[in-house]
């Protein structure tokens, strides 16, 4: 008798009826439920965070009436917190940092401690363009209402500190009387438009885009249709590459089309902060008279499709990254412009930053002189003296720059030395050292609630210190070395695109104490070698070590670089030991 075991173990194949076969089911992946990004164009209008709710509750532009009619009359304690910490930014106002709290206090949990009863006020100077009446007004506001503070920002703005709410309506009255404003100088809206300091007069620009900038400000700034964007929106427009266009949300850069002639090349999606991205070309050539319409279309697209769920992903750069430039251009053309853009060539990238410092000829036969205050630090008193000196040489045009500098136009040949000599005692050098010329810094812990470290005040000491430390080799530096100092990760001081960039943070002093320090970025740049540079693992320096560190790295650069090599190129290939 054969056992069942024997039978089933025989070599004879066993047949199983089809009906008895187990049914194999194809396993399908469970669909991932994506979170809404709060894009209005896709029907998501319900606010997904407190900032969006605040903007829905009341358009931030409406807060001006409350400032004029209530807060300025009843004082700081009368200000509603949602206005104080949100909507007032649309009128250029942030509370500044309370004095006496070091970087260990920085953080949202200490906002009630860090928030002073005074404001930083930002005045938008679109394209950085001023006449002497405007410059004198800015100076007078500083001395009368801002404890003589006035910093030139890297957005061609002026920033005051120590502003009291009671004085804000009078400051607005004075600004608007000379054609200036604080409208949308901050907030989730179109901020100041960067423009070339030499627009219309430069011998090297492709065209003068001033009419387009003026039209954008006239048509769209302060209009509620564009005042509620997912986040801030930065614009740069120039006939040449002197406005750091690669780090703006939208930029138009001068270029000559082989068939259509001078126009502007369109870029989108640039920005720094904790997720830096360089703007990308859309490959489109835009004639000057169409720039305002195309600008409006880009802003509208961002308003409707921009991400509104997380503030950290709400800049235009994230949408451009996810969509890609082809889809972005298609949506821009199909849904907003209702027409195709003209394909165009790329502009030739410059080998070094175009900062317009020093003396150069203008188209009108006169001269421009670019002066270099250290990290943009001036004062109302200084600006008044600048106005006097400029008037004495017969000029009425002053410009601020995206590098925290000041330029005087229309200086006759026989007055050049007179003006340079007049401004140098004010700390404004017309022929500055490499260190005064190329040092940029944010506001820092002196006034900013987000900062961990001192920056702009430290810069005032650092630049002269480097002049002395490196006196024996300064003459050998035939290329610029830019130093950008930032007090926190938000990159108002552009730390990622400097030859030597410092990002403020608290560091351990070796004994378990948290002290001011910086993470180091090396070899960042815009233009020919555009990129965010190099970070070395665990490479940080304390605030007190800045001078020592810069000296060490610069000496290694001079010693080991190839002839004519730029710092950004050397830093990428250098031995790590030479960079520490």
C-alpha cells in the first residue's frame, strides 16, 4: 500500500483543477493623499496658516487708516497684535529688537521679550533713484525721528530705526511730499524694484528700463489685487547685469535680440534664505514697452499658483522648481498673457560684480562717482552733508545700489576731486580699499529680532582692520574678494553668494557656552561663476575670530592661486586645509 506521502513525493506531476488554483490579485499601491498647498487657482481658498488667515481677515493695506487714526494717537499699547506682527509690514514697519538680549534669546518663544516699542521703517526707493530734495527729506527724518539712524540696504532702500508710532503719519506726509513712500516696502507683496544706479546714462547698458520701472510702480504698487501674495516678491530690472538678477523672484536683464534689437531677457524663481536657488531663464525676449504687462502676469501667476500652506515653501522659487521652466512659461503665456512670448538669446555673464564704485564717464559727458560706506552704514547727519557736497558740485542726482553703496551722477570733470575729498571724511570713499568696497552685512542683532550675531556694527571695525592686517598683499589682489556677513539663516546679507560668506549662529566655545559665531560659506558668486560655494564639514568661527580667519584664507589664496584666478574658482579646488 502506498502512503499518501509516497504518492505526493513521486516524480509524476500532479494536476490541480483551475477552479482550485488560488486567485492572484495584482497589488496596487495605495494612492498617496497629497496635502493641499493652498493654491488659489486650484480652488483652495481656505487659509492654511495664521499668516494667510490674517490676510484674509483684513487686507494689510487697510492698516494704514488704523495707524493714522488710532495707533498714532493712542500709542504703542493700543496696537492690535495681528497688525503689529503682520499687517504693518505692508507699510514698511517692523518692530525692532529690544536692547540687551543676546543671541541665546532669539526665537519665537521669546517674541514678547525681544519686541521693542520702536520700529524699523523701510523707505522704498525704486531703482535707487533720488534727487536732492528727496535726499534731504530722508536725512531730516533720520535726525528728527530716528536717532540719526539711516542704513542703505542691499535692496536700494533706506532703513531707519527707533521710529515711534506717534510720528509715523508725519513721516509719511514728508516722504509723500517729495514723491517717496513706504507702501509695500515689506510684507507678502511686490517689494522695491531694483534698477541700475546708472540707468539711462551708462555707457555699457543695453537700454534704459526706467520707463518700465516707473510704470510698474504707478500701476501696481499699493493695489489690493497684488497685495496678498504667498510670500514676498522681489523684482530686478536693468539694461545690464548690475542688480543681482539671479536672486530675485522675477528679473528682466538687457540683451540684444538678433532680429528684434535691444530688449530684456526674462528670469524667474531666484532667492536665498535656507533653500537658496538661482533664478532660471525662461528663454523669452521681452520688448521694453511690454515689461509691465509681463511683470503683472508673473505676479498674478505667483498669487494664484504659489504655495500658501507652509511659509517655508511659499516663495516663487519652489513653484518654478516643481514645475520647471517649460510649464511655467506655458502657464504664463496661456493663462495670463494669452499670447506667446518671443524666444531670445541669453545675456553674456560678467566676470565680476558691476557695482559702479569709483569714477566713470556718463553718456551726457559728465561723471558718476560711486562711494562706499562700510556695509551701508550712514546717518541723517551724513546724508545732509552729502546733499550739501553734491549741490556744491552742481549735481541733483544720487543713487543707492544693490550693494549698500551710494552713487552721485552728473559731476563735472573739474569737480571730481572736490567731491571725493568732501565725502571721504564722512566715511564715504570714492576710491575705497578692496575691503570697504566688497563688504556687505545685514542689520544684525543690533536691531533684528531674528539675528544671533552682530553684523553691521562688527563690519565698521572689520574693514579697517583688514586694510591693516593685509597691507603687505593688498596690492596683489587684482580680483575682488567679497565678504558678506549675515546674522541668521535668512540671508538678508547674501552669505551664500559671497567669496567669503558668514551665516550667524550660536557656537560652542569649547567649554559648553553658547557664543556668537558663524558658519562659513566659500566661493559663492553671481555672474560668470554663479553658485552657492562650498561649506566645510563642521567649519565654524567665532565672532572674535573673523579677522584672523579672513586673513588666513586670503593669504592662502594669494599664495596658491593661479595667475588671474578668481577666488570663487580657487575656493572650489583648494585643499581643505587652506580654507580652514
